[in-house]
C-alpha cells in the first residue's frame, strides 16, 4: 500500500528546454519548478511526499506525472486541466550569460483554485510546503495557496514557506505584502539571502531573523549558500556551516536544502541537526548539472556525513 504523504507541496512545475550549445538551435529537455525540486529532494531522503497542483492534458504534463511517479512523489492530488497547458521555459546561452524565457501565463497550475484543494490530504499531512512562486503565478493559485495555509493551520499541520522571490512574476510591494501574510502563518521559514534582504530591507543576519521570528514562525533557516545556513528559533540561533565541495552547478541547491531539511524535521530531528543534514545534501547536489538529477539520496548524504 502506498504511504499517505507526510509532506505536501503546492505550486507549479514546468518542463525545461536548455540550449545545449551557444548559437545552436538544439535544446535538451529537463524539468524545473522549485516545489517539485523540493519534493523530489524530500522523497529521496525517505519522506512520503505528494504534489498539489495541476498540469495540462498534454505531453509535457504527462512527462511531469511520469517524473513524479518515478521519484515516489504521490500524484493523486495533481489535477489535469483540459483547457490549459503545462508551463514550459527555455534557457538560452549568450555573451551575457543565461537567458530564461517562460511560457507560463495561463498555465494549468496558475489556474489552480481553492475549490481544487485536497482537504483530506492536507489535514492528514505533517507539513504543507509553499513558496513565493506558489503565491505569484496567478490570482487563483495565490488564493488556493493561502487557503491551504489556513486549512493546514486549523488542523494542526505545520506549514513551511520558502521565500523564492521572483520579481518577473510580481512587483516587490505586492510580494512583500502577500509573503508577509504567508510568513505570519508558517511554522518554518526557509528564506534565501538575496530574497530576504529585499523583503526586509536588512542586511544583518540577526536583524533579518528577528523580523521573521517576530512575524510568527518557530524556526527560520536562512540559506547562505556555501556558508551554510543560519538557524534561528526563539531560544537559540547559530550558523550551521556548509560543506566544501567542488561545485559545478548550484541550480536547485536551495530547493534541495529545503526538501532535505523538512524531511529531517518530519523524521523528528531538531532544526540544527536537520540543517547539518540539509547542508550536506545541498552541497552534494551542486556536484552535477541540473536541478533534479544530482539530488542525492539518503544513503549518499549519510556517507558524506560520516566522512
């Protein structure tokens, strides 16, 4: 019998087309989406996970469903929209670096609505996870995300929230206002440095976590890249150092950290132990290319921690 998801995530996944060589019209197909990366990371650490979203009734939607099933991410709470496409994006390479072009306006996930929420699955989960992108992709999707947060809270389900600020999706003022309400209602906040300095206006770690903790979360895990993570609770705070590796691609490392961190919280680790584990997972994920393929499994992380 399949396990009921302990960790549910709401948001959008997309199919990626990454230019294989500069100035050549060849693109390699992959996958993207912060909450999808998060769930795959959590699943590879042993957590029972499920995605709450929508895909289009198209080839790209089927590719995503196949991906999640292969990764042991439950898809019973993914709906198929007959009238909207699955989002895709293109990564092109030029003199000024990477260029991202998104075709996600009007996508199936952006049309997800509160009435689509799987309330029983939310009530039976241990953690519901969302991100700033989950709130930014569309008005109805934002309403659904906020409704999920509210429903989870009323049923004693923890909420984790990753800021993941994308100013191409919404203006900073709106992002601040909506994300502040999400942070007020979350139990675990997983901000990244570049996001949270813009959102709070502070560039001091303690000032940042003070602002966030005062809004309501019990745990803040401020991601600091190679430096590790600054973990703060109302009673204790410290930097949990990162692990030194030969990194080749940091794509999705923050999502990997979040998924591994929440998987260990669900497994009853304290936040500081969870961060040590998640730092190792995120570091290992930078040793390969892409957001999904290099995410390590639990055995690989435990070997790294034992070294």
